[in-house]
C-alpha cells in the first residue's frame, strides 16, 4: 500500500515521504544502560511506502533473559544466537540515512544506542519518529494508543504480539495509516533529532539514597544535631570533604549542595569568605558553625523522625470529579517563588448549561493571547476540552479576530468542521457528531488550579506520565523539566532535577522523554519514589527571548503508562511576559497521590526556578 501519493499532497514544505527504518527490540528489562537486547528486527521502507528490506535475529545477551512470560525468549532459545556486535554492522547499514521509526521510539533508540556503544560502534541515526507521539497528534478515537489497539483501528493484522519481526511488520502498517491521517489533517511530523545518546555522559550517575528523616529545623545555639537536619558546607576543611559528607550521611544528616531558608546549618571555617553559600546563609539567618564544632556535634546526633511510607488505600478505578483546593490543609505547599501577577479575569458570560460542551474538543483560533485564554477558559467551564492543535478529535472551532486567516482554516474547511464566532460560547448550540465516543467523555478536564485524586491501583501498576504539548507552529525551544522535592519544597540532591542534559534522576524514578519538537513527557514511577519524596513538580521554560505570551497555551495530559489514553487533561495559559511556567504538581496527600494543574508563570529563567527548589546552579 503506497505511503505517499498525489492525494496526500506531500510536495509542500512539510514532506511526509522519507526513507524509513522501522525497528522493534525485545529486551531483558526496561533500563537501557543495564539490560540487553534479546532480539531485533528492522524493516526498511522507501518514500512510496513500499518495503525495501527486512532483517531479524535473536541475540545471545550474556545475561538472564528477564521476563520470559512477556517475550517468550528463554535462555535455551537464545543459545547459539549471534551476539549484538556480530550483527551491528548489518543493522547499522539498514539504519544509515534513514529515519528510525518505532512505537515509543526513545525506548528502542536508547537500547540500540547502548548496544552500539558496547560494540564500540556509532549508531548511524540522525532522526527518529515515534508512532506513539504521531498518534497523540492525530488523536484517533481509540481507547488507548498501544500498538495492537492502533493496528486494530487502522485494519492492520497482528499475528504475534511481542515478536520483534511481527511487531515491526505491524508497525509498517500503522505508520502508513498514521501518515495518511497526518496528511489529511496537515499535521507536521514530530521528528526528533538524535544526539549521540551512547556518549558516556548520557548514563545517569549511580543511585543516591535520599535522607530517611524529616527536617527537624535549624540547629539551635548550643543544641545538638538531629537526624534529618539539612547541612551545607563551603570552603576549605582540614578533614577531607568526602569523609565529612560520608560521616554525616551515616549519622542520618541530609547533606545539601546549596543553602536555602530550610538549611539547618552551614559548616565553614571562614564565614566571611564571601562565597555564595556564606552570603545566602547570612541573608537567611542560617546558623554557621566551624569544622571543629561540627565534628564535635557529629559524635552525638540525636534521633530524628523518619519519613513514614504511606500505604495506598483503595479508591474507585474512575477518577472522582475535579475540584479546586478548599483549604490550607487540602492545598499543596505554595511554590517557593513569589506568586505571579493574576491572570486577567474573563468577562462574565450569560448562563448556559453547565456541561453544554461535555465530550467536545474545541479549537480556538485568532485573537489576542488574553482573549484566546478567556475563550479556552469558557470552553472548560462548559465541560469541554480546549484544544491547541488540530487533530482528529477536534469537534468545533471558535474564530476570534483574525482566526479566519489561520493557515489551518483550509484544512478545517475541507474536514467540514463547524466554526463559530466567540458569541457561540455564551450559549452554545451543538449538533451531534457521528462517532463521538466515550473516550473523550472519560477524560477529566481540569481548570487552572484544579486538583484531582489519582486512582491508586492504576497509578501503582504503571509509570504515571505527564505530557506537555504546545502549538505545532512554535519556533522557539521549550524545555520541560521535573524536580523531586521534599516537604520543604527542596530537592534532596541536585540530581533530582531532571532536564534535557540529565534526562533521568539517579534512582530512575523520574525520566524525561523527548517525543518531538512540540511535545515532551515526564514519566514518574510513583510506586518506587522514596518516602522523602513529597512532590514531583513539572515545569516548562523558554530558551531565548520569547515568552509564553508568544507561545500561547500549554496542554497537559496525564495517565498511567505511555500508551494509555489520558485520564486527566488541562490547558494552561500563562499571562504575557513569563519565561518559566509551573505546569503540574503530583504530590502526596495522606495515603493518596494527587495531581494539581498549576499554570503559574514567572518572568525569571529556569536557573532561578531551579535554585528556588534548592538546586545548586552556577551563576
């Protein structure tokens, strides 16, 4: 079945015709730096969608094959197979000068990158395309975005799930159909440039252990050290720094790389040194002790209060209705930066049925940023979802001033989507649409500041993902980051700041996935976060002079696993001048986890935000 034809109009600047290399790997585990590839399959397609090559093989991994019940590859079946370095040359030749395609492509890419690195070879891939990310843009009417589900939706026959070669053949059919849908909607492909991820600096540092005790506060004059106290050091010491830190950690103290208002004490032999830590300690009134005093206090560290692991209680599988925080006890701790200017209050609208737009996805085009933000807020108020990009799930379009000149209008007209003026939002009258299913109705739409309980059973069963996406016409770079913080809103160590340069924290509990130039995902393993982890903060920052007023809204979707349909969605509009934006917080509330749609913007850059959470960022 040809992938490109005159009907797809691939001759424009957004070309859908490439040489493709479709890849699937079966692995002994989920961590690329540790686990190994057990089997690999590569199918190549030309720009017309016709198959040009195929290769598959089992591999001798030199380790236990792991979850045999998933992939069926026992040690006996793998015995006598070639090792990866013996077939790396052939695989590399098939990947050369082609776009690598996979479902959840970063997983396959990272495993190949590490296997090529072990073979002392270069992975010859400069671009990749994730069919999962592509279908998040298309948004087909399916219950989830798993490969088998998409295959059934697109009419692609699947014979043996988790068989590398069959999965790759199925992937070819899904790719062809997905590209046809992308062309029909005039969607840009989420191509990702591939840096040499097999570089040693990509590997996360060895896991660190968070302090097991809660912070008891500051060191009192003449008082003892207490387990959980946050201690920072600066300047030269007679005892080696490594020994001081090791003894302190062994005693139950929380050694920090920076000073904040939560620091219990600063250890320095020269309080007048003028170092950044010393200046901050003086400004915050943090107690300062010298090395000799600190060593004396280390001999008698008093017991602290352990972080108490919470046991999740059973809650319904469906998420309860969203709500705004009701009181201080229900509200997560305030962000450490000053509160931003309040967003403009939308003008009052006439009364309309509370759920008039339930199950609808409304795209707002044109208008100023405040006007568009107000229109999207009204859509959510009426029970609908506010879209920021055209997709197969968009049901209605609202045109503000200049919206009829938007380049997407040509495609909207060809799709016969209903369009309205802004007055339609006063009292919308809608016509039923064929094929509108329960999936979109099941997605809970949160307003800015809305809070929702996560369903514990499903949250514990899979990594919880938060995906941020923005307008596909956005030209500036946006970085999504995550911070794992304690009850003091501080990281336990700098490596709990996850960003593009360090896409995984030491324990692997939080990972950043690059899904495309206008979409990034944070993956969080709630079940294995240490008790000291009170909250995971997800934020976004713009690289360069543009602001979120130039970018527009950020859409957030969250759910268990990477392929599940989102259970929670929010569309967040910053005001005008902000360059950094808090998107969501996933935080503990007793035995449960909750998600809050934040949507607070700040004029400061990412460095200022990171420092406010205790990350030691160089000036």
